[in-house]
C-alpha cells in the first residue's frame, strides 16, 4: 500500500517546532511494508487542507494526518474534515466521558474549550485517545481512508500503536504476518557490506527482503519476512540471522534494533558490567544518550562532566602537570579522566572525552573538531584522536557516537 | 514573498532521519518577512521531483530545495533540474577547483564520484559551497526562482547565510532594512500576555509587527521593523523594547533570542556567576543543553550525573539515611544533591534533579513523571516537585526546561 502523510501546523511553517512525527510514522508504515511517497506540511487553512487531501487521494489510498486538533479557535481541521467527507458535527457522549475520566485522573476540571473536544463529525469512526483529549478520527470514502490524529507526539504514537496500524492492515487487506529482525553492523561501509552479502542476498527466499539502513559508522541490516505461516516465517528468519552472523562474525555488534547507546546497554547488561562517563567536550551528551534508554540504571552509575580543568583535577584526579604540559585535549588527560571516573564511581567500564567543539578555541595544532576519546573496560584501555568538521552540535553528536562505538569495539573484541 | 520548501530524500520517507532543515529554513525565511506556505518531502524520482516543482511554482514564486545532490548514482536531482529548466550538463572548472581545494584542505584525494560533483546545469548560477563538495544552484525562469542546496544541515545553513538569503532579497526586490528584537518572557500564558499587551499593540507604528512565539513555559515576543531608514528603525525598536520592559517588568527574563540554557548562560555571564548540575533523572541532559551554547565554559564548571544512590552518596555527599527514609526522589535528597555539587565543584549556582522518567519505576505515591528539582544560588535554595506525563524522553525534556526556568526565576528574583 502507498501512503501519504499530511502534517498540519503553522508552528512548523515558521520553523518554531521540528516535525518529528512524520519520521516516526514513516518508519512504522515502512515496517508494515508500505511506502510513504509524500509528506506535506501545510497551514491550518480550510482550502489548503482540502487541496492537500485531494492531491494526496489522487495519488494514494491511505492518508495519515497529524495536528490541527487542539481546542483553540484557530484549529479548523475538524470542521474542514467534516465538510470534506460530507458530514455534520455531533456531540459524542463517549468522547466527552472519556475526556471527563482523563481530566479526573489528573485532578483537573474540564473547561468549555476542552468540552468542545467531544464534538466530532458524524461521518467518522472515533478511535479512543487514552492519553489526551483530542479524538482520533477514521474517515473512509470510495475505497480511500484518512486518519486524523493529534499532533502531540506521545498521543499520536499511542494511537498508531494502539489501533490505527491494525485498522490500516485490515483496510489494506493485509492478512499476512510481517516479521522483522535487525542486526547492527559496524566496521563496514554500506557498499562494502553489500559486496560481502551478494551471495547471501541471492540465496534469500522470496518471502524475505533485506534492507540496508545506514547511520554514521553503523549499518543496520533489516530482514523482513511476509507470509501467512508465522511460525514458519519466524523459523526461516532465525536461520537467515544465523547465516548473517556466520558471514559477518564480530562485525555484528547487536542483534536487534536500537540506538548505539541501547546496544552498549544491552551488552553491558548481558555481561553484568557497569559504566560511567567522564565528559568534557561532549558535555553530558553521552550520559544523556545512555539514560535515554529505559532501564539504564541497571548498568549506568553516573557521569562527571568535567568542563573546567579544576573539576578534571579535583573530581577525576587528573594531574595538574599533565594539564599544563599537554593541554586538556590530549591523550594523557583523557586517559586519566577515564581512569578517574572508573575509580571514583567504582565501575567496570568508562568512557572519557576531551575536545574542541568550537566555534572558538581551536589552534593550528588542535583545530576545532579535534576530540580525544578513551574507553576502558577494567584494565584494558583504548584511546583515539578523531577529527570532525561541522557545527558545534554536529561535533558533539559525532564524538558521542564515536565514543559509544569505541566502547562496543572494546567489549566485543 | 511566499515560499515553498521541497525536501528530497528517501531516508526521510522511511523515517530513518528527522528533517531538521526545513524548520531552520522556515525560521530564516520568516525572519525576512516571507511566508512559507508548504513543505513537501518527496523521493528521489525524476517525475516526482518535476511534479513537486510544478505544483510549488503554481502557488509561489520562490522554491527552496534541499537534498538529492550527493555524488552517488541514486541522486538524480541535478540532471532532473537541468532538464526541467531546459539546459545541458557542463563540467565547471570553478567548482572542480574549489572541490580540489576542499579535499586538499582535509588531506584527502578526490575520487571519480566526487569529481562528478563539478558537473552542473549550464542554465543555473552556481553559488560556492565552502564547506562541502555539492554545488548550490540558483535557477530562474519566468519570474520564478528555485534554489537547490545540499541536504547536509551544516552545508545548507552556510549557503543560506552566505549568499542565498541575500540573493532572495534582491530577487524579491526587498530593499527594505529588516530588523528584529526578541524578548523572552515567562510567568505568562500566551493569551494572558496578549491581553496585557492590547494597548501596546494598538500603539505600535505601522512599520513594526509583534509576533508571539510560545514554547513550554516561555513566550518569545518578537518585534520586527521594516523600512528604508535603518538607523531610524533601530531607534524606534529600542523604544518599543523599553516600553515592553516597562510593561512586563521582571517577567522579561532575557533580551534576545536563544534557548533557555542560552538565557541562563547570558545571565550567569553578566553577573560573573558559575554553575554546576547534579542530575539523576535528567541524566546529563541539563549539562548537555548548557554546553550546547558556545562559550559556556566561561560559567559552566561541570556536572555530576548521579544515577545510582552510591554516586549520590559518595560523590555528592547525600545522606544514606535520607535516601533510606525518603527515597531518592524526595526533597531532602534533591536538596542535598544541589548543595553537594555546589561544594564539590566550588560554584555559585547549582541545579539538581531526581525523578522517575519511566516507563517503569513508578509507585502509587510517586508515579512516573514525578520530579523533584532544586536550584541554588549561593545560600538561597528553591525546591519544587513537578509532575509530567508522557514518554520517557518527554519527561526528561520537560524536567530539563523546568529546572532551567527555576534557576532563571531565582536569579531574576
């Protein structure tokens, strides 16, 4: 099935908010084997909304829409949809009661504008929204479907996972089981991998597809199986995963789909190891990535962001002489930072970074983008000096990813 | 002038990458007084690209395009643009030499596929790209313009700021000076502010517009002046800013446009104060936000991410008895964390957080989303227990913003 996404919101068109909804939705639709061929971001005007729906319906059968469903007066989406699909607005007792419960659960009173959230077009099927007050609406006409969802990311995600994807599968007549297995691979470029896997790809049964999903330094390999016999598909997928493991060996660092920090966490958890970080230029971003993973407290003890030299010395025990002789961005300092946090936080593994994120602070010797990274697992330590070029946030992001990758490399061996 | 943005990239349509380019571009175009009325995200197919350009040109005069300009074979954008505008591909010695210099500057050799980056349509004006190898291309036809830029955010931004915006201004015949002043306001809702500013808005000279740009807890008020006499405009703007300060008093916490962490930094810098954070549930995200600001090392000394109770005790000196009696998510613990990092890092100000980011770990007493926050400035301390509901990342994000706001509140008084 081909799908399009329409995102409604003036705040997106003036650049106040970055749209993360459509990427998330696209990834979920893609996992169902459906193609998202167009994403349109438009404003909250009746004609614009109608034109966007008509254009989308001229190309595809399923349209997913987010935003424009708030209780304030400038949200015209609901009446426009009602008109487009030829219905009239009615008061839904069901939505009203669900919203009463929602407010009561948070110890709040409902006011008039939120009461209006219970008004819905009589031509749609309302799908319950357990985590907000805007109704999710399902419209069908002439073999086409439009699903309107709130723009709040959490509400949209709960709706998609809760009911919308399942209904779309029924709409598409997709009775096939669809299963995915992802392997995360490093030390290979996408093109290098594709060469190594030529024979493997040729040998795949027709019910299985292989997708390459690269991010800097990593290629995620996703195997998708589709068919009516789920146990059988699962068995074939297991065999294919084993075959990939056999071909790629330790270049596969994680069996599953997660972030680099998620992979680090899974490896640490499996081995019963603990981690701490000592961060200068990454400024806490590695700790932030690691703690973004639910359950990270099982292996992550903490971090010292040692932005000043004073903190490097006093909290991490870095030698003042080393700071003076080699500078903060140097092998001896980053090495001592890793050792220091390992000792201070009494952990098995450590990551340390020290670099120049810019835009100022570079020298001819150590230009902006120079980053020293050290990773420890007990007595073993690896160090590397890397150079990135780009903005401050890009350098911080890349140094974070590189540091996590170095720890995985050390752990996997 | 009305503009549209076309974003090209299969990686966006499968949800592998979140598009941050269009929000950034929209904000820049909006600052020029131009409206972005449509953003289309499409794939890298010739017909799709041509249809998107034709649709956009049927509605507006200026189209900005990003992506699809890489050296790999699946990037068809350049030849499609060439065909659309009726030209032929030529080899640009100028782009080639610029790319040679770019590679030499990074100690790299140019290969065949990057050599192809110097092939450009003869019907466009090439704008130099000093931070990458893909050329920026300016096409004009029948009073309409299309600018094609690389999808790499850093390259796109340098191009926009470097030459593209200025050329667009000339294209639009915009000879007016355009000046902005932003004030960041808290302790007010958008609607409350708009009521307080009714008279002020009515009194604004016609050359000045006021925009409300809300983010959670904060409203940015942006005054835009447009006219031919720049010194005069600047003077009027200064007067209006002063008037706003007079009306809103200490609810204006920052004179300028930045993030909350940027505002915290500016206030600290102005007052010669230093800061450290002690983070449990926010996991280093506050430190990350603060160090995302260039020059933050002038006031930020560091952070302790105290994820385990052991670290809370040993590094921050939290009392074991308090942890046992009240739990980690409690007033005494967060208070001791702030005091501990203040002492350990020898700073003037501190922020501490301890909460339950979920999805697990909640109790009836302390459900997921419960966060204790303490902020210190020397001897003064404020504490607050807040409740957020949503995903783990949302709770971390909101707790971060709330903590920064509490520190601003304490500093401003």
